[in-house]
C-alpha cells in the first residue's frame, strides 16, 4: 500500500509539554489502525533520525531501524505438511513469485497501464534468488512461467478436488494449489531447498519502484508493446512504478516472447539494485525504513521471513554493486514443446539445468568474473552488435602505425575488423571518416558511437564492409556493446553491471 504522508512535526515551544518536552500523546479515537506500533510514530521518526549517524558509523542497518517492519507482512505457510524435501545447501534461497493481483489498483491506473481484465490467479513471474553464504553475491535464476512441469498429487484449492500428479505449465501450480504447491513443484524440478517465500503483486511492485524513486532503463532502439501500452524511444528513461510494470510485463515487443521478457526483467532487477545501492537507500536508516515499509505492507511471505532476515539482507546489500548480482535463465531445450490438453510449453535442457541448480546448491558463482583491478570501462549500448559489423581501417594521416592502432582498438571492443589496415589514398585527414552503404546505416551509427567525433558519409553500393579512414584527431575508441550483453560462464549468466545503463 502507498506510504501515508508524514504528520508535520510540531514546532518546539517552551512550557509543560510532557516529559523531556515531548508533545502530548496523539488523541485516541478515529478508525482503528491497521496494526499497533510499539512506539509512537513521531517519536520513532525522531529516534531513527537521531540514530542515523551512530548506525551508519557502526557499518550497517541496525535492529532499531527494522524492528517491527515484519508486522506488516501478510503471512502464508508455503511449507505446510511438506515431506521428502531436498537437502539444504549453502547460502539462502528465496522463491520470489509475481502474481497478477490487481485488486488494490485504482481504475485510473488500470486504464493507464493496461491492467484491465480478470486476473488468472497465477504466477506471472517465478524467480529463484540465491544469496551466497558470505552475503557478497546474489544469483537470480528466471524460471519461464510456461515451463513444462509435473504437479505432484494435491488437493485443488479452488474445487477441493483431489488431483493425481499431472503435467501443466509452471504458472498453473499457483492456480491449483497456491504458494505451497508452487514451492513443492519448484523444489521437485530444481532439487533446491527453498528457505523463504516472497509473493509480490502488481500493487506492491508499483509502489516499491515509486518508493525508491524509479529505475533507469536504457534501450538502443525504440520498443513498443500494444498489449501493455509500453512505448519507449531509443535512449535512457527514468521509469516510475507503472511504467516499470509495463516494461517487465511486455512480451510482444519482438519474436523472443517470454524469453525476451525475462531478459527485460533481469535488466530491471539490475537497475533496481543499482538504485538501491547508489541512491542512498541502504545508507540512510530512515529512507530504508520508508522503502521497506512500502514493500512489506503489500507482500505475502512465510512466517520465517522477518526482522533478522531483513537485517541480514540489508547488511549484505550495503556492499553490493550491480556487479554483485548475476542473472541467468534456465537453459531451454525446446521453446515450443507441445503437450496434449495444455498447448505449447517450454521444455528445459535437462542436463544443463541440472548443472545450473547444482551450482546453486553448492553456492558457486554462475557468471565468470574478471579481476576488479582489471575491470574494463563500462560499454555504451548500441543497436547493432559490434561482432556483426565488418570494418576495413585506413590510415588517412602520415602518422606511422595509426591504422594498426585503430584496427586493434576496434577489434578489442568487439568489431569484426580485417586485421589488415591499409594506407589511405586521398588527402591527409584531420577528422576520422566512416563510409558506409545506406543499407547498413544502423551498423554505421553503432560504429560512430565507438569513434566519437567521426564523420559519417553514405556511399551507395559500398556493400556490407564499413570503411574507417583514421584522421589525426583520432582520440581512441569508446567501448560499446549490444543491448543484450554477451553471456559469460558455463550457464550463460550475466552480471548486473553488464545490463544496467552506462
């Protein structure tokens, strides 16, 4: 639910205002509060503010800030009567599901963000989040909602009918058996023991994004989805809660469908981590409490997810950067696996998926990481992947070796250069020139991003190889990458710093 506005702090005035000059206690009466706080709201805000310096000096969010936050969580029991569960691994595993609940969204928001229609009472998003034992890494595994799954025998929560084990799409587990059946199904598919369950609906998603001040998303080309109403021009955008919801729900932008949507969800999560860790939320106890109150006031979680877990996560994330998070989708063997009575499903690559979840159980990183001291500069996102752009370099100056220098630099950032730079035949150039066939104009723009200040010249009939004539004003190559960063490691995982805006 939205965070209510704060009551203005009364001015300090001399006189008998109670012990220590405090204002009188608020008058009792009026509508009953949703929950009873253990201390007066205004006193709590002042105390949190007074403790800010001490808490920060101590090096983390403290119990004084998170105490009582868990009283606002709606509780569920996803582990009730569960037997034959997987053996516990190392670290902490949280199953995060996003449902299509929209009961508390206003009519205006439903119309603006295309949230009409009846909810399916199913999971729109399923994420397995692993927090490493040393609290220095978060691994997020996306499970396609259309994944082929086999539900264990259970009682249907809607009809009360007893069902035998049967195949379904993964998101139907929630429809038939709620959180408990969802956890049972995911544990059976992954053999990863779930420690905590967190359920987020459309309302809590939107309010939380607004509470952190929005997220920054960049796209190298315009994106549009008529189903969700998403419409973004190429460039960088600050998305509020409603716009972010459109972004993570869109699956009709390109032919990638749900796989593309999961990639956008991963970009969003990386951007959210970036905002949390760089926007001061985790370093300001009062700000942290505001954001946490907004989130926890409209989520559902298991009984064990409380103050201690919030404190552990907050302390862990204090040292986080986008590079501390890693994202991967379950390896897929067949994106169109037909099942009678169900339709098209997504079939996992059993062998690769088994190795992925073994790494999660054993608390191993999913993405390869380079030495931070040798970290490459962050790359600018371009529309066309550099590896698909063929480039022939010419030296347009009298500077010996400049052609080789430019060729090497372009190849280092990913361009497919010929590796045989040539000498230019025209006049000596000051400004670097890029000549291209108009049919390859998008490739030329991507190349120009890597060569700041270069002149672009269309040459009909030149073909697919772009020509770069280096000028004496050449000042180096800017690192660029395609919007979907190249995956690293055996599981094709990416780290957050690869997908956030430069």
